[in-house]
């Protein structure tokens, strides 16, 4: 059983917003930095944002100022608020711990930005 489950993706117009959620098992979540990753068709999976257990964040240059990662330790959940979405943000989005662990990849949640 994959311990991380993503949700919240969908189809949105350019300039729109989405909020992704990732529910994690308590043990994994409490002990780990968490990351959001994405993979667009024909491209390698890339790290989009990460957050430490203490809440320190880091972002890929391509999303800086538009995306915000956060975590709710009481709910064992990590979020990715995505604003000002662009067509190039279209991808399958995954969460994983940081650094990622192969066995923790889930199904991901699809984000499509299109008019």
C-alpha cells in the first residue's frame, strides 16, 4: 500500500488556481521533509517544491512566486497552492518525501492548464 495519496488536480484555464493535497501516513509524514514533484509528457520528473518538518520551503525557479507548499502536521497532509497557472505547468503531480523514495510514488494527480 502506497503511503502517499494525491488529490486536487483538474482542468483549469491559464491564470487560474488549483490546490493539491497529499495525505501521508503518520510515521512517514512526521519524520520527513516532503516534496511535490511533476512530470510532463516526454520530460523527466522534476521537483517543484519542498518543505522541511519545520516548515522551511524551497521552490523551483519556474514556480517561484506562483506556488506555495505547506503542511498540516495535525492532518498528516501536505498542500500545493498553485496560482497564475500556465500551460507549461501541465503535468502529472506527485508528492513524495524529500529526497524521494522509489517505493513511495503514488498515482499522482493530473493538472491540465488549457483554454
